C-alpha cells in the first residue's frame, strides 16, 4: 500500500513537531511539508497535492477556515 502524503499546518512549532513525531510512527503516512501559517499552507498544498492536511484553525493572518475557503474557491 502506498503511504498517504500529509501536510502539517500550525503556527506553534511545538505542536507541529509533536504531531510530526506521532505521524513518524505510522508508516502509512508520509509528512511532505510542515507550514507555520496559512500562506505557506496554500503554497505547499499547491506544490504537493497531499492526501491529508492537518490544519490548525486559529492562526494569525490566514486562519484554517480561510485556507479551506481559498482552496474551495479554486
């Protein structure tokens, strides 16, 4: 079975790192990018077209809902 590609998006580096460590224990998930804000997330999603996005809702600038809204607009 092919691994699912995933992107982690959170403005808190400790939260990103904690989730990345947990996902490393799951061979069926491959984290292809970690992003600190919504703008980085949009760029990484466009570049990698991941199967999964772990998206923080409350972030400065573009929050998680705005990221989803922009993706749906595309």
